[in-house]
C-alpha cells in the first residue's frame, strides 16, 4: 500500500488504527504517552472512522461578500454583461467597498460566470461569400483594381482582372492598360 502522509504527520495509518481501537475508558493522555505523540493528536484520531489524511484546504471560503451580495453581483454580470473591472467599480461603489478584484473574480468563477465571452448572446454566423450568378457561356466578369501610385510614376495604374463565373478562373491583364485575356 502506497501511503501518502502530509509533511508534518506524526502518526501512520497503523498507529491511527491502534488509537481508534483503544477502549473509551483509557485516557487520551495515557495513549499519547505510550505512542510518544501529543494528546490532541490522539483526540483527533480517536473518533474518526478512517485513518487517511483529510484535505487541508479551507472549508469556508474567505470572501468579503455575503451570499446576498454574491447573488446581486452575479445577476449584474449576467444582465449588464459588464467586464470584471467595470463590475468591480460598481460593486465597490454600491455593494461592498472592501471587495478585492481577485475576490470578485473568484466569486464570478465559482458561480460559472467568469468568462464574459460565454455570456454574450450568440450572433448569427456570417453568410458565406456569394457565388456569381449562373450566366450564359461567354459571359466575363471584369474587376478593376487600382494600384498605388509609385513615386517615379506620373499617374495611378489599374489592374484588370477577368473572372469566368462558370469556372471561377481568373486572368489578369497587364497593369495600366490593355492586355489579352485568355480563356
């Protein structure tokens, strides 16, 4: 059996079980002297049903907000969709002046409203780009793209892009003027 004890444990599971098996008539002090531990250790283990270490985390969360204030803060977050910093300003101003930013964040996470993005209403997905209309064979769509004027040029140039809507293939003519389009 792989036993994991915390760093300051003075007893093992075997010693703890021995403490639990002692008759009630025997005093805590006499058991403690026999095992070489403190009487409070014997008192702690004597009436437990298990011999494993319990969690050392706090059983009561350290918070400055009362349950009613927590409920109010969570409802404000849900209805107004405020950021943590904005909610902190309102909470300090109107609800509880001593609340910390980290304490407010822990409260929101505990109630499942920690991420503002999860509370935002879902937007409709963007429509996919429209395809060209179905045209008769031979129809050609031409786009004109204006290019930036370079310092050594006297006027802006254009790029002509011809698109065949049926195949989606693109052909570019030379910039600035005429060119031949290939099909």
